[in-house]
């Protein structure tokens, strides 16, 4: 598995997100992906898909707690982007509406968007092992001075395998004698000296070839070239297809946004790093339509807003950064615009580097122009105030819901050797799958009845759980691993003085409060 997150040097410079001065300083906590994955399986957050049949690579199922966590993150995004969007640069509320579009669209959509012809990744095959790898995901170790020593390839972020291989095949060589570089930096002729990630001999990697990432399917009773369709590789195109429908049916005017949350599918050749890179995933995307002259201002606005939002749901450590795309990284739709910034998170498997969490792209008018041309339909907007017609430019904050869940899990994982559970999940209360647990200390003397009454009162407003089994310490440990912020215990004194003991997840501290104040107590802390 990938290495644990190292300590972040205090002097390390990076582009700061808005509000970075207020970030917490828990970034030096070590998170082991082995331990996190084990906890997620043990406590019902995430399971391998089709596990009963030895699984299927690149697909995952969400258990009871994982479903609640994912839905809470999804609902928080929808509330903060659609139902109650932020105030604009001038202090007025923004106008953003939502859509939910089909996963399968007319295949001409993907021709117009450039996905059929251009949605490709360069791949290299290994003749020895028959494995296939993303060309831009492979790294190599090359000896600094001796060109006769083979180069050792490994998947980006997974150097342990090559270190073991190095000890076997390069006897007497020290690791510091080698330099690390991307396979893309080598000429194809140099591949003859590269030992593939799972190979024993050098020279087994083929030259890069393009591989289309879209899942192909068929619509209708006959499977032929005329019935080919695709599972959507992104949710954005469904928004662009409905841009005119929204204009015609809703009282919106430029600038405005259309948002969508939904599943997307990419036939990743090397899905890896748990749910970070999978073949089925969920996106949270918003397309902000604005006048071309205002695009730069709105791009800066959304970069700032989205960075602040991820911090608001608990990613407050120094593991966040805002990174501009280099010229050679820009997508075809972003060229000619203000570019793309990625909001990145330092996942344990990317450390000391970062992995993309959300992109904020200036898509210019590429998509509307393409669909206008291919569909032969006018999509220009008439601006009554400016008295002109134009195709709006688009700013796209596109976040990964699935990756967001993983980042939240990594950030929440908190080791504590003093607790029976040895770990607790420090979720923001807004995201916690279970908001509170209710325990009768023992299953007698009227305590279960009092606990059930409190449970019935709270369950209509919050995701709460009642647990009457095991010693109370074991029940606390179970709730710590589930990330439950508060536990309310009914004990022998409760029946007499109508109070309960509240245990705080983060501090493990306890206090007594009146049982009729429990609802107010939770309401204040769930905001």
C-alpha cells in the first residue's frame, strides 16, 4: 500500500487558499491507508463491489455509514451551491438552478464535445506481463552516473515495489545513486533499458498508444454501429444540452449557474488508490454562464469560493493547495481562456505531493459553440441590458464527490492510543453519518424505556442510533470509529433528576444536561 503521510516541512511554500491562515495544524498526523481501508470495511463505510465473486477492479459499494457520509457531503454541496448559493462580488445572492440529466445521451453529443475523438489517454503495454499502464502515471528510477544499470519503472505514488526490486536486481547500488523522473521524459528508444513495474526483464514496454476512456454500450434491440451509445464520462454536457431549456423555463439571466450531481464513468486502465481513481464515480459540477468580459473576475471568484467551501466541511489542514494548470495540462475547452486551477488535497498516497479534488476551469464558449454548430440550433443569449447577442463564457467548478468522501475520510482519521478504539473519525458534525447515539447504561430499571423515548424524539430531526448492548465503553468505541459527535447515556440518576450524560467525541469529556435540552444541544452544534 502507499506510504503514510509524512510530516510537512514548515518552510514549504505553496499557493495559499483563501483563509489558509486559519487552517488547523494537525497536518502532521500520520494516516495509514491500510488502517483507513480496514476501518472503512469494518465499520461499513466502503466495500469492494461484487466482493462475493472476488470483486471487480475499479468499482466500489458504499455501506450504511458510507452512504450517509456521501449523501451528507452531496447535500451540503447542493445546499451551499443551489439552494443557498454564496453572495457575488457585489454582495447580491447568485442565481443557480439544478438539473438531473440522463446518463446516456445521443452519441452525437460526445462527438460535438470532443470526447469521441479526443478523450484518450496514452497507454503502454508490457509484453511480458500483459499489463497495461497509463504512460503519464509511470515513473522510473535511473542511475545518475552509470547508463548500463537498467531503469526501474513504478506507478506514480507507489515506490515501494521498485525499491524491493532494486535491492534484488541492482546489488550494491544505493537508492540515493538513482534519480526519479517521469516515463514521459524518456525517448521511446530508451524503453529498451526500462524494467516494467511487474516485469523481470528490460525492454518489455511498448511505445505509447491512445486509448479512449468512454464505456461503449448499445441502445435498442440490434447491436450494430448505428446503435452505439456511451455512458457519460462527465456530467457537464447534460448541463450544456439543457442551457436553452433553462433559459426558456426559468426566470434566469446571465450571469447564472446550472448545477448537477451525478454518476460518470471512465474506463480507467489502471484504477488505483482506493476510491480516488475508479471507473464509476460521482461528480458535483456547476456551469456558471457569464459575459466574456467578466469571465476573469468570475473565475477568480469561484476559485476562492470553492477553496473556502472545502475548508468549511472539515478540510482545514495544510493538506490543501490551489494549483494552476500548466499550458500542456489544459483541456481542449480551456485553451484561450483564463485556464484552470485545481483545488488539491495531500492524500496519504500522493504525499508529499497532492491529488486533484476539484477543478475550476474557464471553458470559454467552447461547449455552447460546439453544440450550436453540430445541432444546428441557435444558442446565443440576448442581453437586454448590453443590447447584444453572444455566447456566454463558462466557469466550471467541477468537484469529485467520490474523491471528496475520500479526502474527508483521510482528514477525519485520528489516531488516539489512549482510547479503546485506538482511533476516532473526526467528521465535521454536518457530515457525520450518525449525529448522536443514545445508550441506556444497563438494560433494566427503566433506563431502556427512557432511552427509547429520547430516541423517538430525536430521530425525526437527526440521524441518531440507539444501542443497548455491551459495556458502555465498547459502545463509545464503536461510535468513535463511526465518527458520531455525541453520545447520550441514561444512567441510574437520569430517572430521578431527568438528566443525561453527554460524551464529546473529540475530547472524550463528559457533562450532565437536562434531558429536555438534548434537542437544543444538538441543534446548536449541527449548524
